[in-house]
């Protein structure tokens, strides 16, 4: 069945991806999304750790610990995100052009790679400081949606990672996406992976989820996996990969499936553990 483009489509807002330029140096919205996500996440994480009522007593992580943890997480996200993209999405190209793997400023980051990199960074940090690894995961998971929201907005500004051709009234003709209007899938991801998950996690935290370590992390992983798989039905797959099977399965779906099992296991395990500070006044 042939796709019939609609008579009207929304124009791309054509926002300059470069915010400010100083000679050869440029500050891009995409870089600001990473920096802003990390800084806002760091601030929110410290606020959570400084709120005994959310833990039913003393937090297992002191707020000051995040002054150092943020550096570890930043390296984990950036290195993991780049390595994940190279391995999962474009290995044949980078095998022939290994130096290109270092050019992060040209784009190409994988959430799933950054996710694994940040977990490894937090594990190493908590082990070095003799802190609760699972509680650190909970705190990090509660603020990650902020970075996801900003990052997907930056993807939209860059006019990248667009959706599949569509005739919905809000379809957009992207500058580098050909003549057909497409789903603004970056905005779908910003709304689901960012805003919606953030709200759900904050509600869960206010209902005492931090008192059972692993609950918040499990919720995030489970909800992200569901959100990403759903959005992949609207997002155009990477051209070098295309569809992996059946004309609809994408690499994003494949990498998200294990997250469903991991999230469910974390929640199940958390519910079997005694609550933190049980019997102590908040």
C-alpha cells in the first residue's frame, strides 16, 4: 500500500542547533542538554538525600556524596553512550574508521550504552566509598528522566532521529528527512521517557518507594523499556541497520526487551526486602 502524504504538514521550526559561537568554538543545544541534565539531576539528587521523610529516617547516601558521584556518572554516561553506539548501531563503519569513534561531537550516542556505563560508574563509586549501590541506583533513576527530556528536545532541535512518514495533523517535514512529513518521535520520547516517567517516579517516591531499595530503579527501567518499545513503532530506524525482523523490529526494541525483565526483577526483589529504617521515626 502506497503512502499518500497529507495536503498540509507542520513546518520544522528550524532552530539553529548552535546557541553561541566564539570563533572556532561553538556551544550546541545538544551539549547543553547533557550538561543541564547532569547539573539538574545532581541538584535534585541532593535534595532527595537531604529529605529524611522520604527514607523513613536517615538517608543511606549523604547529599555531599553526589558532589563526587556526578563526575563518575558523567564519564559513565558519555563513554558508555559512545561505546554503545559504536558497538550496537554502526560497528562495521567504525571498524574501518577507528579514529572516528573518538569524534563524539559528530553525534552518535546510545541510551542503552550510557545506561550501562552509568551503572558501572555508580557501582565502582559506591564500592570505593562503602555506600549502598542499590540506593544510589534509586536516586540516579529518579533524576535520569530530566536528562532524557532535555536530550530528546535537543534531538528535535538538531532535526535528527525523526519518525516514520505519517499523515497525522502534527506531522513535520524535517530538513534532512526527505520530502515526506514524519512523526516528531523525538517529542514523543521527551513526553514519555522524560516527563511521564519523571512524574510517576516522583509520585512513587512520595509514597515511600525509596524505603525499599531497588523499587525506584526497577520502576524506571521497566517504564523506560515500555516507553522506548512503544515509540520505536513511530521512530525511523537507523539507516545503517534498518529493520531487524518482520518489517517492524528495531535495534531499540531489542535492546529494551531485557529492561522489562530487569525492571520487574528489581521491583520483585525490593518488595521481598525489609524497608529501610523500619520502626524508626521519620
